[in-house]
C-alpha cells in the first residue's frame, strides 16, 4: 500500500512539475506546426535550446528579465526563418530532415568547447546564473506550503477507508468528465449511414461508407447544451484536482529554486498559451492552416500565399518552443545534452497522446506522459528485483516504453485521447 | 471588370455574342475585340519532348471559350502553365501574360488567382476534412482575419466574416448545396464536389474562371445543371475558359473554340464551323470528317455505308502511294 | 662463453623498473610496458620530461633519452595518463595537439604513446598538403562507410517513400552486435562479422514482414509511418543503453596497429574496412544494374505503380530492399565501430545527420546518388577542420551544405525534380 502511495505521490509531483509544463508548451507549439498545419518539425528541441540559451546567456550577462525573454524569442525566430526558407516550398520530408539535423547542430554548437564563455560548453550554464531575476519577482515569500492544507491526514489520521473513499470519489469525477464530454458528440443516425448520389441510388462502396461517416459526424447533435456541458466539466475538473491534492498532499518551498512560484507561473503560462492557440485557430488564419494541411494547391488556387503562411506557422510554433525551453531550464540548468533529439520525441509523444489538432491535447498529453513514465519507472523499481533490472535500467526501460508507445499510438489511435478521428488521417 | 456579378452583362444575349465574334478571324492566335487574357510564347519542354508551344492566344472577355483537342495535345499542361501551376521553359525568354490590360509580373498560382483568374481542377480539390462552409469561406480573398497580427482580435474581422458567410450561403443556395453547409466536404458525392469547387471559386468574384474538364466523371443529369451554372456565370459578366472532351457540351454552350494538337494551337473559331476545319479533323482522326462526333443519331445505316466506302477509297489511295 | 654473451642480456633484464634512460622495457605476464618516442619533424627530442599517472593517481616521472625514447614498466593493468611537460621542451619545439594521452596498459604488451611535437620552423605549406591528404583519406573512409548505410536508406525511400529515421540505429545495431559477438563471446572477427550482417539483414526482413508491409496494406500515411520510425529509433536507442550502458564499447579489444602509405597513416582496420566497403558497394551496384531483381528494384524505386503494372512483384522487391538495406547498415556499423574504435548507444545521432545529408545531396531515391553524396559528405566532414572550420563544427558543415543545396537544387545531384513537390 505504501509503495503504491509513494508511486502515486511521485506521479502527482511529476505531473505538476515545471518541466512538464515546459514540455506542454513546446507540444503546443508542435501542435501548431504538425497538428494544425501539417509541418513535420522534428527539431522542436532546437527551438527550446535556443530559447533557453538566449534567455540564460542574456540574463547571465546582466540584461533584464524581459530582454532575456525577448532575445530567446528572437533566436527562435531566426532559426525558423533559416530552416523554413529552403524547405517550405518542398515536400514535408525535407523539413523533417533539415529540422532534425539543425537541432543537433544547435546542440553541437552549444556544447562546443569554443563557446565555453557563452554557453558553458558541455557542462552548460548553471541555474543560479540566470534564475535570480525570476525568483526576485516572486511575492510568495520564503516559507513552505503544503497543498492542500486540508488533506487526508486531517480525517482519521489518513486511515485506509478515508483513502478508499477519496479514490472512489476521484474515479467518479473522472468518469463523470468522460461521460459528459462524450454526451456532447452526436451519434450518426441510421438514415444517414448510406450515401445517395445525385440520382438517388444508394451506393455502398467503401468510399461511400467513409463519406457517410464523415457526413454524420460533422453534425454534432448536442444532447446537453454546450455552456451547461462546459460548466459541468469545469466543476468536475476542479473537484478532481482538489481531490488529488487532498489524497496526496505535496509540499514545496514557496519560492526557492523549484518551488510553488515557478510552478504557478509555469502552469499559468500554459493556460495563456492554450488561450492564444485557441484564438489563433478559431480565426480565419487558423482556417488557412487547416486548409494548407489538407491541400496546398487548392489553397494556392484561391489566391493565398501558402509559403508565407507556412512560415508564419513555423515561427509561431517555434516561439512557443522557445518559451517552453526557457521554462524547462528555469528550475534546473541549461544542459545541451539533455535537450536533444529525445526531448523532441517526448514532445511528439505528448502531442499525439493527448490529441493532435485539438486545443487541450498537448497539455493533457504532457501531463499523462510524464506521470505514466514515472509510474512505469516506479513500478519497475518497486517490483522488479535489482538483479534483473537495476536503477539505471528502469530509467532506460521507461524510455523504451515511450518509444514503443509512440509507435502504437500512431498506428492504432492516431487521434490520441481528445482528437477527432475523421480529421486525423494525415498524409504528407 | 466593371460589370458586377449581379447585373446581367451585355453579352447575355446570344445575338450580341454572335455579332461580337462574327468579326473575329477564325485563325489560331487571332486578335479579339476586347481580350481579357493575352499570352505569348508559352513553351513547355520535358527533356527532349515539347509538350506545349503556343505562340499567341487571346481570350475574349465576357464569353465562354472552350479549349479542346485530342488526348496528349497539351491542354491540361497549357492550363497549368497559364494558371501558374507549372513554369514554362520559356519563362525567362519571351513568355508573356497580360491579364485585363496589365502585364502579370508574378505568375505563381496564388498571384494569378489574386489578379482575378481563378481555376478549378480536373480531380476536384475539395478540402475533404473541412466542412463545406469552411471550404467556401476559404475562397474569399482579402480577409482581414487571415492576417496573423489581426487574427487574434476577433472584433477586427468578425464583421467581414459575417459578410463572407452571407455571401457563401447565397452561393451555396444558388448551387443547391445549402443544406450540406455543415457537412464535411468529403461526404459529398463527386458531382456535388464539383459544384462546391465552382462555388468556392466564385467567392472571390473572379474576372475569369477557368474550368479544367468540368464534366469529367459527371452523370448526364448533373451535366445539365453544370451547364446552366456556367452559362449563368457568363451572363453575369465573368469570362469562362474551359477544357473539355465532351463535344456535346462544347457545341452546346461555347461561344468560341480553340483547338490544340501536339502542343500547338491548330484552329480557332465558332463551335459549329471549327469542327469542319481540316486541321482539326486531321488532328483528331485523319478520316470521318463532316460527321458530328457527338451526335449518335447520325450513325444511321446510310452513314455507315458511306463511311465504309470512304475507308475503301482511302485504302486504295494508300496502296497506290505505297 | 655463453655466459659472457648472456651478460649484457642479464644486465638488461635486471635493469631497474622505471625511469632509466636507454633501457628497454620487456613486458611479461605480470608486467606491462608503456613506451613512446618524442620526435619532431626535424628529429628526436631528448631530455623531455613526461609524467605517467597510474589509475590510482600515483605518478612517476620519466625522461627521454638521447634517442628520444622513453618507457615505463608497470605492475598494474588499467588506464594510464601520460602528460608531456611542455616546459622541458626546447624553445623551438612545441606540442602540436594535446599534451596528454591516456592508454590502456596490459600485461605482456607494450602500449604505445604518441604525443606529436613540432618545431616552430615547421613549414605549414608542406604539412598542409600532407594534412589534406590524410584528411582526404579519412574522408574517403567515412564516405565509404556512410555509403554502405545510405544506399539502403535511399532505396527504402525510393521504393516506399518512407524516410526511415531509425536507420542510424540500425547502423549502431551492427556495432553493438559486433561488440557482443566478437568481444564478449570471443567469436572470430570475420565469422562474427558475417553473423552480424546476417542478423541485421534478418531484422530488416522481420520489420517489413510484421510491421511495414501490414501498415502499407492498411493504407497508413507516410507521415504516420515516419513517426513510427521515430518511435522505433527511440526504443532502439534506449534498448542499446539498457543492454550495454552509457559507455563506449569496442568490437576488438586490442589496440589497432597503424600502417603508413606515404603521408597517409591509418589503422590496418581502416584499410581493410575501406576495401570491404568498396567490394560490397561494387557488388550492390552490379546487382542493381545487371541482375533482374536489381533492375526490378530500380523500376519500383522509380515508379511503383508502373512497376506493379508491368508484372513486378512490388512487395517482394520491397522485402528484399529492407533486408539488404539493414544488412548493409549493420555492416556499416560494424566497420564504423572498428575504425573509430568504439561504439556508443547514441552513436546514431551523429550518423543520422550525415546519412540524411548524403542521401539528400545525392538525390533521395537513387542508390548511386547516395554513393556520390556519401563520398562528398565524408570528404567535407573530414576536410573542413583542415580548411579552417573548428573541429567541433565539422558536422555542422555537412548540414550547412545540405541547407545551401536545398536552396539551389533540391532534387540533389542525381535526383529527379518531380520528386520534390
């Protein structure tokens, strides 16, 4: 019981960590690239590293916080321009090749001994050199806070029955969220399943079957009206979050190196980014992105400058990546080796898991990804003896699982958790 | 083009059109009284083979022009060239476009469309995973909401968006697609997708619309409907240029026909006379002239006997030459 | 009489273990030797002090004799650090690279140490030319190894349209398998090598059989397949790390012997590797040009639909391409591990960069393009430090070339324009 509790605790800690938020933001950026525009950017870690370097180096040299952030953004902007200019007119494969190579080059350059004065070479830049302006902004004070202050230990000292009741309530809330969300999507009515061509003859080729599905799902018959649905989901989410902290009280410093301050800011930024993406995607510009993902030539024939729009999307997603990079290194240090290809792959796994081309998908995916990885590691550590799999190996094992999971998601459920299946048969 | 899409143009009247075109020379590359599109020296070579070599073509404003020719004549390639979907080999030396009086400097696909020349595709490019309404909204040009900096502030574009939506609904109503406006375009039948593409192309009030084989894969009932739409486009003042194989259609609605064969323009003229042009006949068959190819009623017994005699005569000729 | 002859020998054997000038070190079953000569291009450099530090940190000093030689005899095996005291060099002589070297001392063997020095009168133009030749040779070597792997990558792209991001891990697989089979299990190198190639070929066959073919049949889009390769790459990397750890492992434990051909000095293994590469590449080229299945492969790579329509069994060709491509990648990895004397779980990272640069440069989808591209990339990477690019950035040069090329001629040198979209 205690091991399970410990594993669950570590899952919660990982789920709210600033690194998770950073990857969520980077995945949001990747969503703009890949989910909405169909751009194959496999170098998101390059954007993140550039944002981190820009930020850390400027602040390390005494520039104010805002300037540091802007310089990080500027670096990502230039990167996007350099990568996009030759490749956005070509097939998707070329962008993939160039971005994966460029991200590696950024890493090489960063860890090169020549630039030790700037980038700290392979050792990187220590957190203290750039963290202070940020921590100085904190108004949380210097104590420790436990979330939530009212927790299971306050009821019967944390007895087993309290925990069971709590977990059941949590399970009920989550089920409620899922059910209410599903109630919003209509079911195709029988009459529309077959498709009729202009003569009124029913044809049952696979093409028509697929078309019938498409037609049916587009009409979302809401059983419950959207505003009511959204409020209910919102309330249930709030209750679930409270229950989580109730069952697993977590304690951090208020400010410190990696305390509540950086966490709150990080997740606030995630919310801001989600809002920005929502505003972008529901606008005509967002419509253009989806059109380009669908068929560039058609969009060109309607008089739109496809290259310019793709470049804009590349830049926007890159800026999100840079912000993610800055957050990633804030509670830790800038280590080029830890922001390489694997980090991009994590972003992709988070994105595809949560659901590409949805608003909340990347954030949800990042949280689940990190929590699940810790769970795998924790379970392997606790239940597999060291002789078969030692500590380091469980870490590596969890990554192997990530790789396999990515493959399985893409093959069997490319729309992830929140995605729309019809929209996501993607092709280059 | 000063004629608005609402008022009927002068050329809606068939007599006016005949009068206009009667003065035009029936030779390839002839000058037109009021050309909306003039292209010069369009050449496209693939390796050693020249697919298109058109030295001069003018398209008259306000009428329906058909571009016909046997398979492999280079019609679609020529179409792609003038709409910016392909680059002529002669791009740097002598290729010239003039649209609506002004030279087109940029001939990329999007610039051509922005200039007022919009095209459809032989294999329809309806954006299947987007709704019909979204497809239509994408057709409108000059949308403030498509600007990256403005798009986050809804008030800056919501008014225009509403206006575009109204226009889209009007067009959908005209093409009888209004009930399907919230369905995914992929769920429409082939014919409906063609109508959607045409409606979408009209969203930008183009001066000239270019249709690439609009009747391809369309059943006879829908053909009539499409023909009607094309004619009403012309009546509203839009110039129409289309590539087509179906000779019925060509004879039925086109005011002027240009014939291509082996990459060159071989003939131009009104529909009924151009078919008797020897050059055209040679291009298509080499025999069987004054037969209307599209008219099955003419396959009477007498016609069959006549054809047999013609064939015998030609074979005898060939044997003499050999 | 015999004793008299033996006396000098006895003197030698009885010589004090370390630091003595002019004595020869004889390695025995319980003692190892470390030896070297300090020599500039002008001649030997006597009276230079070196510090030898053993694995536990104890150091001893040794001085070069009149012949520039020095040696130490040690009783422990392990990693020894040898540092040349630069202040003991004559004024006009300086170290031309790093002034310290780490070697592995083993019983019954002498570990050679080379710390290059040169005089200030070193005429750079001559040495530049020699450097160029040496780098060209290394570049050729790298290019040939890359070619082995990239031909497969290009053919996979040509026949299926898939950019295989896990290809570099397949190369690493060859090296890792080589480590297990030859190093750990002690199988003969040549036999082990054949086994590695066979196993890697099998992984290719297996992949197509249980994954790629079913997914193609299901109609999975190319983007999705590409992401599957990304996931596979991640899983493979961490599997390597899981089984072998994060350290560099070697296929062959002994230190390689060098051979000098004029100004070019490479290990024996490099020459053999280059030779094998040339033979294999020629064989693949011959197969593609002259055999029926080779022509079928080129046909499918050119236009799968047309090839299928003309009666070629496209699935069979693709299966063969996967098998051969992975076998070649495995061979490439094994040779790479041999010539760079070590392979790591993430060696694939550097290799992938170069593979894609080579394939794109030559033209995605053509095997001969891959060969040409690989040779060019190999040469560029090895020559760029000589021509001024700082050593850390030599891989960046390859990428720079790739980006410039895409601006000017995206289809690569031998590719076809229609392929680029």
